[in-house]
């Protein structure tokens, strides 16, 4: 009887009757992909139409069917038998289901161990996981869901084995594991280690704007702080507890309570000169202010007070509001008085002699000029913002200034200068505390800069790989990348990738009503319709985008879309 083994963890290998199938035997990538897809299925079988949709979603039934027949032929030849891929009643199966797959063995062991609730059994199951499945196919859409399922099972058995440190090596944001380690330290009398564990959790969640520990974790942390006979707890720990509790109220929509705790934490952080805690408190306050329609008022007050603080504390307040300023002044909900508001802040910062404050305000003035189409004035202002933020060592504001300056140079048709600006910004962004916000913004401009060159699709690919490796990406900040990637892929005939990025852009844009974000998505839809051979629909969508830009007072963007609609 022919026996086949397939390895998916950490590599892809196949052996038939103990003989390894050499890589060159597959005679084409799709033959190997077919075997991988069937091996990933619990029954090692899948309907042929599902396989066609996974491997050739952009093709019609006839063309996809022809490709599938070719892949089956090559897969059978590689494994030396017509029984290797069997077809019956529309179903395709790998060796009729009689095949040994390492991932299937792990899945069965993991399910049994978790159901039994046995720590030793969970440990043995976890040891069967030799690494993520199919690392060479990490960017293939068909591999994403099975890989995520296997990872989730791996984390489940690690938790069942109480190997919480290993869980956190794989997912530093897993709150349950942090909480169990915190509990273990506390119950063993290691109060200082318990406090450090809570700080590790806060650091891991820091980039998730508006996300904090849940009520159970906070209650446990408060027990640690209030332990009888324990040394007096410092301001940093008290501020952390206030902020975490405030986030719980925020997520319950108890905004008054959240704001009160944010202000208490902020006052405590200012008094103790705690820059990190001040930044977290300012983020919570900005969230409440945004939800209640008071961001401009609250930020003006925050900004004015920050001018009297130390450079580190001032920078923390500014960083906490960076994304909110983008949203309210130049993003999805631009204020009509954006230029005047930014100019007022610039006067305040200049009078106070605050270099970080001046850098933030100069950036905001430059963005307002860029949004209104005054690109030459915007370039001069943004160059000043780059210099000021460099002098202030305000990394996040400097990165955004470089990003906006690069976009302005593109509008002025100086692609070489834009490329140089991006090259200087990327290293800063990748090392910045707000990298989950900054890197994806730069990637969007990078794709935009390459869009009319032969290297455009390569820029999208580089960005996709970098984002796939990132532990966290700010979704609102990724909107421009999704739009630019969709337009680029559509122009290159990569319609499946274009649709995938467009779906993400539509979902993110749906967080807001109208504005430049919605207009940009209309542009991406138009590019896809044109690539699909539907010029009349493309022209209509471009006119819709132009109307939306007009409502947002973005004259240059409106003119570009109307011109493109006329050309279509």
C-alpha cells in the first residue's frame, strides 16, 4: 500500500513510500499549491470549484478548469501515481484521504488535549507544532485562514500547558497570559514582579489607541497595589490604574467617568513628570473629546498647557494627539477653520518658546495649506516643520512632516525629492513608539510615488510583506496605502489584489461619513472599473469622487478627478 506523508510546519515536504519528492518534480507552483491546499483540509478533500476559486479567483470557469487539470496532472506525476489526486463527484482528494499530515496530527492532538483540560497532554500537543505552516507561502491569500487556525490552536495548547511566557513570545498582547502570570507572581508574594507584569501588558497595548486591560485584570492589579503591608506605590502605578479603569469606562460609553479619570491621571503624571503616563492619559482624554465633539476645544487647552511642560512631557502630549489632529484637520472630518486653528496654535507655541509645540503647529499649518491645494506654500511650511521637529527630537511629528512634505513634492511633480524624503523617514518610523501608525502612512506615499513607474507593483509587494510581518497596524492610518495599492494593482491588471485592498479601504472609510477618505475610495473604485473594461462606470465614479472632494474643499483633488473622468 502506498503511504504518503506531508510536512507543512516550517516547510513543505512530501514523501511517498519513504522517498522524498524533490522540489523540481512539481513542474510548476500550482501543482504543489494544490497538494498544500488539500493537505490543509481536515478531510484532505475539497470540491474542485473551491480549489479553482482559491487558486485562480480572477479567471472564468473554463480557464480555471483548464489550469486545474494541468495542476492535477503535474501533481500526480510528481508523486508517481494517478491515485495521488483523486476526483469523484466533483470532489478532489489527496490519496483518497489516506495520507499522514503533520498539521492534521497536531490538530487532533490539540483538540483532544484542550477538551480534556490536561496540562501535560497540552504540552505534548504543543511540542508537535514545529513552526508556522508554509512559511514560503505566507503572503498567499489561500494560506492565511488555515495558518491563523493552526496558530490559534497552538496558543490554546500553550495556555492549557500554562506556558504563558511562550504565549507572550508569540503574542505580546495576549491579556489572559499576562493576567495569569501577574496572578502567579502576586500569590507567590512577588509583588514587584506582579507590578512589572502589568507594565508589560500596558506597553504591549500602548499602540492600540483606546484599548486597555479589561476589568478583571484591573481588579487584580488593584489588589496588588493595595496589598497589606506592601510598600507605598509610586505615582506611575497609580496613574496606570486610573488610565486602565478610564479605558474600561470608555468602552462602556461612560464618557464622563472616563474623562474624570483621564484628567486625574494627567494631573498626577504632570506633577511627577511621567511622560509615558501623560501620553496615555492625553490619548484617553482625546478619545473622549472626539466622541463628544469637543476635540478642538480640549486639544487647544491641552496644547496650551503642554507649552509650559518639559520637552519630554510636551512631546508626549503632542504624540498622543497626532492621529486625532490628522482626523480632525486633514483627514475624514476636516474643520473649515483648519488653517486658522493651526495658525493660532503656532502663535501660542512661538510666544511660549516651545520647540516641540512649534513643530506640531507648523506641521498642522502645512497640512492645511496642502489640503487646500496651495502646494508651494505648503512645501515651505512643511520644510520648516521638518527642521523644527528635528531640533525638538520629536520623532513622530518629524515623520509625519516628512510624509506630508513627500506628498507635496509629488503634487509638484518632483518624484526624486519625494523618494529621498521617504528614504529618510522610514528608519525613523520603524524605530518610533508610534510605528504602527507611521510606517503604514509612509508605505502609502511610497506606493503613490511609484504608481506611474514600472516599479509600482514591486512597491505594493514590499509594503504587503512589511505589513504582514507587523504585529500591529493602525487601520485608519492605513487608508491611503489601501487606496494607492488598489489603484496600482488595478492599473497593472492584478484585479484580485486590487479588490482585496479596495475591500479593506471601503471598510476603513466606512468609519466616517463622507470627506476626503470617502472620495479616495471612489477613486479606487473607478480604477478597478476601468481595469475591468467598464469605462462609463469608471467615469461616473470619478465624478462622484470629484463631488466629494469639492464638498471637502479639496480643489486640487477635485480637478484631478474631473480631468480623469473627461479622459475616460
